[in-house]
C-alpha cells in the first residue's frame, strides 16, 4: 500500500519577545491508496509539564474535536479506541489520522505513519471547497481548506 503525505504545516507555534505563543494543533492532508474520503494527519503537542496518556480526552479522539466548514461535528455515541496507549511526554507530539468517510465504514484500519490512533468517521461532503480544523487540549487548529469531488 502506498501512502503519501503532502506536508502543509499550518502553524506549529511562534516565539515573540522571548515568550512562547499558543501552540496550535497542525492538520496535514493525507493521501491514501484506498479511497474512503478526505484524510488528515493531526499533530498535537503536549505543552504541559507532565506526561499525558495517548488515550486522554486531551487529544482529538471524538467527533466533537473536528470542525468542518465552521461547524463542530455532533457526537454519535462513543469515541475512538484508544486501544494500546502510551504516555506523551512534556514537549512530545500526539499524532492521529482522521478519515472523513463518505459511506459508513465497515472496518477500521491500523495506525500508520507514527500515529497513536486512527479514526474513521462518516461525514457527508458535497462537492467543492471545505474547511477542516481539530481541537486538542481545548485549542483549535487553524482552518485547512481542501476540495472534494464526488
């Protein structure tokens, strides 16, 4: 299976006047060999002074941590995994793959590319331009625009 990533870093954090600004999650388009719908690699930094479990609700593990076209997705009962967990150390990065399935997924795929989790969720998209953002530790990423063709 060939998987390619087009790296588009939205905003990983800034330093101004010797102080660190808010560190935003990043969203990167993910291109897969199987067609399920748009997919994204999400990266969130642990900005605390303690380790946080990769299964913590701090990370983007629920539909309500995804915003499409300015609207936060509604929960549909349950959340992803978390499966096996590891501690994300202070300054470490949690990674997740989010797939916006255009049909109800029959199976789940394994994680890849260093991701801690992989979440497929059904989101009907019309053809055209869309925006996606994710929330980690109560902080939203910048919006990433993408185009979808049916």
